[in-house]
C-alpha cells in the first residue's frame, strides 16, 4: 500500500508543516478579536482548557488515522473504520473548498497591506489614511479582490504542485522560522510600550464574572478552527508520516506552538492598542477591524520603529496564511490523487480552479456586486463571504469533528489505536487510557454541545 506515497523527510519537517497549517489567520486575526469580545482573562483560560481537553485528543486521532491507513481522508475513513464512514472524508474535502474560498480573499489582503505599508514607511503616513471608510472602499473594489486572491492562490498552487516534501515541507521549514523571528521582534517592541502592562493584565488575569456564557462555546469552536481539525487536514498530513515518527510528541508540539503564537500575537496587538488612549473604544465592529483598520494607524503613530515593523507584520500574516491555505488545498488534492488516480499536477490545477472560482464570488460579495453581497441564507450573514464562513465554522467542521471522535473512540478497536499511539517514540508519561477516555467521552460531548448550540441559534464564525 505504501508503494509510491510521498513522505515527510523528517519529524521536524512534519511538525513545522502541521504547525504551519494550524498557525494562520485564526491565530492572528480571529483569536485576538474574540478574546477582546469575551473580556480577556477568563476566556483565555477556558480556551486553554478546550485546546488541551478537546483539541489535543482529536489532533492525535486525526494523525493516527492518517498514519495507520496512509490514505487521504475518504480512503482513510474507509480503511480505518468502514465503507459507510467515507462520507466524513468527503465532507472534509468540501470543507477545504469552502474555507479556502473566503480564506484566500483575506490572505490576499495581506499582500496589499504589505505594499501599502511600504509606501507609508517610505512616503510618510498621514493620520486617518487607514480609516474604516478606506477599508470599505478597498474591499468593495472588485477587480482588486480578484487580483489579490488570484496571486495568493497562485502561490498556494505552486507549492502544492511541488509535492509533499519538496513543496509543503520545504516552504514550512523556510517560512516558520522567519515567522517566529518576526513575532519575537514585534513582541520585544510591544513589551516596551506603555500599554503592555494593561495588555498583560487583560489577557492573563481571569475575571470569571466577566466571561459571557457564549464565550465558552466560542472558545470550543475556535479550538477546532485554529488547530485545523474537523476536516481531515491533520489526517492527510499524518498520512505522509512514517512509522517511527512520533504522533504523541508531534501533536503536543503542534498544539503548543499554535497556542504560543496565538497568545503572543494577542499580547502584541493589545499592547499596541492599549498604548493609545481612546483606541479601545474604537476597535472595529468587524473582525477585519483590528488587523486592517486599527493596527496600520497605530504602527505609524505609536509604535517605536513602526515604519520597519509594519511591513514585516503583514509579511508575517501573509506567511502564516500561506502555510494554512496550502494545508486546506492539500485535502481535496490528495483525494483526487489517491482515489481517482489523478496526477498531482492535474489535481492541483482542478482544485485550484474550483477554489479560485469560489474566491471570486467571495471577493465580489464585500460590496462590489450587490447580488452576491446581498445573499442571506443564514439570518444575519449577508453575502457569500459571510455565508461560507458561517457554513464551515458552524456546521461542517463541528460535524466532521464529531464523527472523527466517534470513529477513533468507538468504531475503531482499542488495539488499532493503541498500536499507533503507543510505540517506542511515545514519552513515558503518556497514558493511553487517558487519551481513550477523552476521545470517547469528553471530546464528543464537547463537540455535540457546539452542534446543539449552533442549532439553537448561536454563531461561531
Ligand atoms: N488553522 C488555520 C488558522 O488558524 C486555518 C486552517 C487551515 C483550517 N486548515 C484548516 C481550519 C482546516 C479548519 C480546518 O488560520
């Protein structure tokens, strides 16, 4: 079965690729924003609990199903559990298309902001240039949205096309250290700012009474998104893993890196925001606000050496997004390669074209085209962009995740899972029984809670 399947060349390569998938716009764009809206401290604590109790066990489950079967999600679910589970993998492939459709649009914005920052750094910044109105005008310029998404999709496809170790692994090895480096630089600069103490207090001191109930569910939903769980991404990446490369250690490393980056990014952003009086009241009502409206202005008005850090910051966001879009696209691509016998080239071209078509619809739904911007399938979610985001985060990922926990915890035998998790690479302190308990009881109940909450009208997008 292992015939000509591609593999990661080393465990570090796998960890960096998987961390690259996990670390993305979810960490830099969504997490700071929901932390803000849920009043900080207590929310962060609950989020950490969700990551460890729900995220980590499911991460291990996905990777082990992938490594055991050496197949992409459709074939993996079929081989690991049975014929009538293949649809879970199929749902994952569709989720990949849906998420990429809007993710690529936001990813494309980083390119524009990078160039904008260069021109501000060299040409001088005039206060007010990055206002909400300017942002609104930018997103409703149709050709610009399409062009940026096309460029980003082009980068993504060229890497997928180069293959697993020569494409995905290589780019992750190059980009992740740069990303960590830029983040450390930003962190040092942020910690010298006068808002830093307030920021740290806001993030790390739990004030239980201030946590809204919906924040608990939001933390759980975000744990899925940020760790790239629920659609087989980690299954595909696990399918390129060799025996002898540890599932337990790698999962822990990926989860730890993802969490560290999300928190560091939040500390940086809040230190900046808290350093300017009155900014806290103004944080945009949209998720986009903080990253693309509030921050550019602050970089040029309050941050020391902001002219240098601002362009670097958007490079960081762009790189983080790129290693994530790659992982999203690899799911359907690997399906066509494994199940339909297509070449990587053909699969990449086809999936890229489908994703790009969706991105066009999303890109034009932010004001450029009134019909696309006006579609309202889910109450309060207007436009194709918001609709796809809602569909994926609230329905597809939780449902996929739920069935993955059932597959790993109930449908597979304990021998089958034990044999993957417990080998000579597993740390001594790791208890198989504990994992089994979490995957059978804790994770499914938690995920079912999200689904019930969604059905009763709550929103996680
Ligand atoms: N985890 C990435 C982020 O935080 C996004 C992502 C990549 C993703 N692959 C995924 C989300 C698969 C859900 C499922 O930005």
